[in-house]
């Protein structure tokens, strides 16, 4: 039986497919992807990777596609990204799922850096769009739905050896006052020996039950250096589904950090294929959740070559009746000898009604490896709290100091000082906003 949301999505695809960007090859790819989604439907608890986030229950309605932003919507979006304002990043702004050049900083691109909208790339047959769906193959139904309905996004290319010292910020902002849906797809290719810092932020209005399905395909060439930070600060009633497909080549360095404070239902999934030897990868995350928020992080790291190193560290702070889920899997293929992979998740429960679930996995086919995982869930250490209070610090401030130290272990690993400071301030603001 199809749910009302699944039926609405089928109607949306049938109506919109001819207006979506791309030639016949892209149209065929869209049709195949929607066929995959139609066969599987919205993920539910019988799908192992989605057992904790039943979209059939959580997405009872599918919102209509957002219309292209008008002048009023663009004006409202002009102040988006305030969390990182003043840091001098190159901002690329997407409003209601559409790339807006007049709000984006496209002047004076560094040598070796090229930027264009995904809609233009699909329409004109950009060579980079041929990578769609091939970076890390996946049969995930939510990703298939994104492929079927992708409208716009960013196509970013860094040439071999280019060092892009100015960080690039992708700002995704929803301005609609009525519930809509957006399907954005981006491709970022960083060639051999190049360097890039990429920040991705998502925000929108509270009180509006809009839906976001976004995906990023990232290719990191041999010896390249890429750091990505994704900030999810959606409105309080939003559903946010995000997929990162990352292929990392030999001797490259890759770092990814998730920072989640907004959204009613948030799903971040990272599928990483460590294809070359001697890769250094760091994948971390912080979730600050309250009320009825539900956040699900799925991490899948595939070590396919020898001497790779990966570190995963995730922290969740839960207030109210919030739920946090961490599902982490490290796979080590037989050829990936000398792999060193470690994964750790920790959850801090501030109320008796908050809930944290952790599902760490190791799948190892090599015999000369060092791999491990661990998880902890608990409350604030009352002895430490008492120690701070005995030094004259009020109870709420003592709790805030302990929580900041708890998440600071992850935030301190962020390479860009401006981003690190902004997220520390955001953590403090969240703590001050607690009832």
C-alpha cells in the first residue's frame, strides 16, 4: 500500500519531470531513479539503515515543489547565514532550492576555481554532471528520490594543485511562508594536490513544515586536502534529509564535521569510499537537540586500500524529549591491510525523557589492522557539577561549562578558526536558550 506522501511524490514527478533541467540522458537517469524509489517507497523501520527513522510515519505528507524565488524571497534571503557573517567567506546562496547569482560572490575567482549552478550544468551537459550517482553508488531510496527531482545546486571544480585559501560557503535558505519541498544536488571535485575548505549551512523559518532533500557528491583527488563543515539550523518544523557521497583518493586528507541544532526531523548520512592508500580521514559531529527533535546520523566508511586512517567522533546533547541516533559502520576490505580506524559516539542526556541510540559496526576482512569502536550514554557528572558550584559558579552556568567542554572536543578539531569560534558561540547560545 502506498502512503499519501508516496502517491503525492509520484504525482509531483509525473507533473514536473518535463520541466526539470537536463537533456534526454538526464531524463532517463531521473526516470530510473524514480523507479528505484517507487519500488522501495519511503524508508521505514523494516529497512535496517532506517530502522530508527521511519519516514513513512514521520512524513505523512509530501510538500509541493518550491517555486523559483521572486524578488521578495531574494530580499528575505539577503541576511541568511548570519552565524558565519563577517568571516570573509565566498558565499554561494541558494534560495528555496534555486541558485541565486546576484546574492552570491562570484567575482574574482581564484586561479583553478570554477563555479556554476547545477541547473545550468545539467542543461548544458557539463562533464562533471556525468559523475552523478557514480561517486559512491547507493541504492538508498531517499537519494534516488533526490536524483529524480533534483532541481538546482552548485557544481564546483578545483583544478590540480590549486590552493583555494578563501573558504567557500554554500548557503541554503528557505524563505517560503507555506510548506514546500526542495531537492538540491551539488557536485564538488577537488583534483590532485589541491586544497579547499567548504562550509555548507541550511536554515529556514520556524512554524513552517517545509521539507529538504539535499545531496552532495564530493571527489577528493590524490594528495588533496579538503575540510567540510555542514551546519543544519533549519526551522523547528522542518524535515531535513541530507546525503554526502565522498570518494577519497590516495594520500588525501579529508575532514567532515556535522553541526546540528535545527529541524524537527534531521537525517545526515555520509557514505565514504576511501579508495586509495594512506588516506587520513576525520568524520565528526555535534548534535544539540531539545523539545521533540529527532536527529539520525548514518556513517559508512569503506576502507578499500592499505594504510588508511580514519577517526570518527560524535557528540549529542539532548534536552526535553529529543531523540538522537548514531549508526556507524567501518568496513575494511581484504586488500586494506595496515588500516587504522576508530569510532566513538557519546550522548549526554539532560532529562529523563530524552533518548539516545547507538549502533556501531565493524566489518573487517583484513588481518593486519587496528580497529575499534565505542559508545557511551549518560547524564552530567554531578561530582564535577558540585565542584564547580563549590567555587561559586551557579548551577546553570556550571552545567553550561561542562556541556561546552563535552562538545568542545569535537569543535576544537575544526581547522578554520572562524568557523570553530562561530560554532562555539552557537553552542553557548543554545545552552542559554534552554528553559
